[in-house]
C-alpha cells in the first residue's frame, strides 16, 4: 500500500479553513496520508504549529506559492477544499479536470460541482468527523478513487471553457432575436 497524497491550493487564511483538514487527518490517524498545502498566508505558522501539536508534522507539507499546480494535481490522489465561502472555485474545477476525487465543504459553488459519493464528498465546513471519514474512505480504497476520478473527468466536461462560451453565445443571441 503506497502513500496517499492530498492537496489544496489557495491562500492560507481563516476562510480557507485548512485547519479542518489537519484536525481531520489527526483523527483519521492514517500514517499513509500526506497533506500538501500550496499557497502562502498569515496562518502558515499557526497551521504548522497545529500539525506539530497533533504529532503529524511529518505528514503535512507546506509548499508555499507554486506555479506548477496543474502538475502537482496530476501527481496527487485527493483534492481538499474545506473553505467557509467560495464562488465557483477554479481550483476545484482544475482538480476535477485532473481527475481528482474532491473532499470539499458543503457550500454554494462547491455543492454545484460535487455530489457526495459520486465525484467526491461534501462535508459541513466545521464537521471534522465528516472530513476525517471522507479522508479514510478515499485513502483506503484505490478502486473508489479511480471510479470517482473517471466520474470527475466526465462531469467537468460540462464546465469546459469552449462549451460555456458557446452556451453564453446561445443565451445572448436568443435575447436579441
């Protein structure tokens, strides 16, 4: 059984709620799970301290600001986005397009893209148990990750830039006929 790489991308601030994933990892208690945080922000030291206090520093990796997110997504197993607020998240769409199963907070935007058990898991942003269970479920089942990956590659086609542009053109042209 090999290691499982979880990744998130974004500023390390209160809204992004990365601490929920660190707490959920500690609760999941799976030494094979590693969490890679891409981004900088005011909470970095606090998050490092949290991982240390939970005794999982060796499994939580701070990568700083990255320009190679697409490559990192391709080498990851799970994408996490536990934010309290998001629009239609670009990083979530990129993760889906990379075929990653996604564990995200159940908020507007995320819930438009993710359906629990089908292409990822929606968890209440404050529910550490739910995040922990989702992490363990995906980390322990490579065939489920593969199945969800295939589903996300299919689902994200609806959000393809060209397709969206074409739909917008249709909508606008109907308005003015």
